[in-house]
């Protein structure tokens, strides 16, 4: 994603800045490997921008739980557009102290397992890596034992050592984190997903000229999110083809099996609504915003945009 989406975007932004400012990329954890610190570094002005994974920062983004609710989104794009719209309208808490350059969703998370899977009964009691409270609830509702606090970089080793039986994860990152090498059954069911965003220090943003801010805004937001989703989707397709060629099993639940998922996971949304005062209204607005995005994307598709 950094190489194929962010780096070209930086080139376009720097060209548009026309010498007023230059974005310099520090990839691969060269400014620190603890991703939980990046948001604070941006907020404090230690760095100007950073990719931030909200689920890694406990308590900062409580409304992002909406985007982990199960079986809500058809794909990462509509999740990304919904998140962007809600951030722009000030409907998601936690983003007030920074400028959001773009926000985007991971590819939908399905089960990637190191044991044979035929039906949901096969994952009963299995240890599955999850991220965040809602994903833990999802795993529990499906009969799994959720295991948190395992960073992505350690997942493959943990599965290989038998401490995990699999993970809820997106296809695009299976290669990057080595998970494709320690799992061989993959359930093609978009159970949940995660958000990430590029944060920018507010003072750094405001220090730009009106022209430079306009250029940055034009090249960012939903335009950058669409590019990132296109890149991650292609990466996911490449991994999927590779594991099939290696003899892995892709499981496509039929209509009856999908109905079982729906029934078992229905209480997770109820849990979210009842957990905190105001969540019922947040959930309603969330679903309305998603419906608006789906209508606008349908129009865009008809117009061939």
C-alpha cells in the first residue's frame, strides 16, 4: 500500500505544492515501530503526518466500533466512504485534534485457519486472533475463543507455534505478515473489517497557504481512499490466486450457512447499541450514512464515473 498508493500520492502532492512544502516519506518503521505512538506524535507535532490504525489506540476512537460490527459492509470502499463522510460531519469522536488527510478501510476480514473448515461448528473453541472489543464479541458469538493483544507482525509465528488456530484478517495483508504460510483454509465471508487513516498535525496543515491546502485536499480524502482500496484489492486478489495455486482451500459459505452467521452475529449490534448512552442514535446515523453512500455510488456507477 505504501509503495503503490502512498508514495505516488506524495509525488503528486509535492508537485502541486510547487516548492512551498515537501512531504518526505519514512517507511518501514524508521520513525518507530510502535504504531500506537504515531497518533500522539502527529498530535504533538513530532511528525507532520502518519498512518494511524485507530483500533491500536484504546479509548481514543470509541465510535470506530461501528465499523467492526459484523456483516454490515459489502466491501472496503463503501466502508471507507462512510467513514470519510462521518468524519467530515463530525460524527466520529476522537479526530478533533488532528487533520484527517484520508480514512480508509481494510479489505473485509474473514477467517484464515490452520485446520480444516467445513461449517461454523469446526471453529468452536478455536483460538482466533481479533482486534478490539467488537471483533472479540464477533468471535465469541461464532463459538471461537478470541485472542487479542497480538500485533500483526507476530501473528504468523504465534499460529505456527500452536498458540493461535487462525485469525480474522484481510487478504491483502496475508503475504506481508506471513500468515499465508501458516494457514491453509480461508473462509470467504466478509465478517468484519478495520479502519486506518492518515493523520496530519493541525498546525502543519494550517501553516500551508490556501493554495497548498486546496491542492492537498483535492488529492486526498475520497480520491486517495479510492486509490488505496484499488491497490489493496489487487494485492488481495494476488494472494488469493497464489494460495489457491499452492493447494489451499477457499470455503464459500452457501445461503444456509450465511444465514447461520447472520443469526449468531445479530446480538453483536444489540450489544453495541446497549453498551453506551447515545449508541442507538450513533448506530441509526451510521446506517443512514451507509445507505446514502450506497445510493450515491449507484448513481456514480450508472454514470460511468
